[in-house]
């Protein structure tokens, strides 16, 4: 079942079932083309980014492959339909390359390309950070330092309930913080920084009560 069909089934039941989960597998999308059901933006300067579907070990993945090394550049890919406030959002991500950064992130409560939350892991810095982005300005409000290997798949997840946010990296709870910046529902998606070439697989969303 492809990404578009899975998302459609999710939306059909979303109003009635707050606990329903959706996922995006990109299997119905053409390799080297952008995936259906996603929009693309950029916070900061430089190029927007190039998001395409690739194959890895027989699976379809979403890849950001543009290598513009503008430091304050954050390409974003967001699902068009799902709009949620309290959630568990998770993805498998692989930092493939990058001299300036090797980052993979999850965006949530996304209002537009300049206003959202992002939880991200960085293989060059060996850390996980939690930010809010307000009018295009990124501000960290929590973080964790620990090994993030490049050229390897990692599990990154975030749970948001009200003003409390928990971030999980490779199954371990690494951040527990509070913030009141964005209190409304928003879209969800994935994020990179600067010249990061990053692959994403198994993006899933479960609304929380």
C-alpha cells in the first residue's frame, strides 16, 4: 500500500478515531521523483532542497539530495493532509553525507516553513536537539549529547502532549522538556540542514489523547 493510499485511509477515520496511526512508505511513488502528498519548503537562505524517492535494500525511502552548504538552510518536506497537535511522530533516518552538517529531523505543529517545532539528530555533532522555529529564527530549548553515527540508520521519535515534549533516539528517551510556543495543531514532516544528504524511512504518526 503506497503513501497516498495509507494517508487517505488515515484521514477518513481521523475525526472519529483519535488513536488511529498512519504511515508513509513511498512504495507507490516513482524512484527519483518527489513523493505524492508532500509539499516542500525551506527555512533560511540557499536553495529549497531536492526531495526524491530512492531505494535502499529493497525499500523506498525519501531522500534530500541537494548539497547546498549554506549554513542557515533548513529544507523541509511536510505531509499535506495530516494536521495534529498531540502526537507520537517517528522515523528511521540515515545521515548519508555532508561536510557542514549531517542532520535528520522531525517537524511537528508545523504552521509554515518559518514556524514549527523540530527534533533533530546530527552525526557530525553527536547530539540530539529540540528547537522551536519562530518567524524563521531557530532557538534550542532542550538537548542531549551522545553518539550519532553517520552512514547508519537511526530511529528518531517525538511525543508531544500539550506543552510537554519527549524525544527518543534509537529507542532511548533522551529529552524531556516543556515549551509553550506553538499550542495549535499543525502538519508533520521531515527536515535537514545545510548540505546534509539524508534518507528517511518508516515515517509514522499516531495522534495522542
